[in-house]
């Protein structure tokens, strides 16, 4: 009986020690994760835009431990644009990351590709200050002519998230209103990015009333063939709207994608173009579990 009692004591001590080791390891993992600030900000991007336009680009922040008086300043040197966030304007989003918006004023008079953009970050707290330079990615800008646009973007899909790192099958969607008194034909939604990184599988048009009514397609073979964009274009009658979906494949090497496509349409005997809405696609494989007091 005495030996049995000692066995219980030994087993209990062993289990308690294992529990302590587990807690210690868990804390060390959390400490490792939270030892520095993590930013998701490096985009592959195509933007079709007019001169003097401004877009807001989301980045995602997993902070190290910070106090109640934290503030974050983001500065984009190439475009001389900045924004300041205090704690009251910072909210957790997908997988625990904080979403911050970077204003990007398009002060370009011609189309161009810009490689290796960077973003300056200043993080202030009551007793500390950190200066960081983080990657902002590779950007392709196409500047449109200053024609008045005949169509109105009434709605578009803004963000797509995934925790997966494999090849992604995603959709870009938007609604277009024709306020003119003549039928307009959508001929294409295009972008200029490496096909090995981002490629269009199909474009389809839907007569629905909201972007939330668009069908959710998980497989390429499920794309409705009868709704695909034809050579003659997709008609929008006067005063009516349609919704367009672009089905795309994104390579695993693209961790973040920003897309503002070029809408090509025909009105009468003229072919014109205009910018679509801006959508971002972000892979966030790991949870942000750091404390934020």
C-alpha cells in the first residue's frame, strides 16, 4: 500500500512538471511571436487610374506588446503621403491582425511600373518609439485618359482573405450602372500582371440586384458557361445594372494582391475604358495572438 501511495505521488509530480514545461513552452512561443511587430504589406499590384486620384491601400499589423497610448504613423515616401492612427482608431480584423489604411495619391502623368516600394512606420508609446521600414511591393500603374466615364461602379468586392498558401482560386466582382440612354457593352476587365503570378480564367456577367447575390464558385469547372463574356460583350441596357465576376488564379508566391482593373466597354461605335473598384487579396496563415492592452 505504501509503494502504491508513493507511485501516485511520483506520477502526480511528473504530470505537474510536464504541465509546467508545457506552459513555459507556450509562453516562450508567445514571447517569440510577440518579440517584434509583424506587418503584412508587400503587394503585387495593378492599378488603373486617372491622374490626381487617390486610393487607400490596406496593410495588416500584428503588434508586439504596447500600452494604452500607442500611435502609428505611416509614411509613403515615393508619393509623399502619410497618415496617423491613435489607439481609438485601430481595430482587430481577420485572424487578429489590425487593419491600417495607407493613402496613395496617384501623382503620375504616365503609366509606369515601380519596383520595391517601401513604407516608413513610426510606432510611438508612452515610453518608447520605434522606426521601421517595411516592404510595400511591386506596383504597375496604368494612367487613363481624362474622358468622362459613362458607367458608374455601384458596388465592388473589397477584400478577400485566406489562411492558405497554395494556389488560390478567387473572384473579383463589381456592379455597373448604365445611366445613359443607350446600351453599353462590357468588353473586358483587364490588368497587366505576370500570367505566372495572376491569370484570368473567365469573365461572367450576372443579372442580380446585389453583389451578395452572386454565386459562390469553388471549382473552375463550376463556372457557368452560358454566362461567360462573349466576343460581342455583355450588354447593359439604359438605366439598368449588371454584375461582373472575374475568375482568377493566384500563384502561391503572391502573398498579397491589389487589383484595380481596367473596364473596357463599347458605347455606340467607340471603345472606352474606366477604372474598376479596388480589391485586395491577402494570405494570413497564422493568427495574431499578441497582447494589445
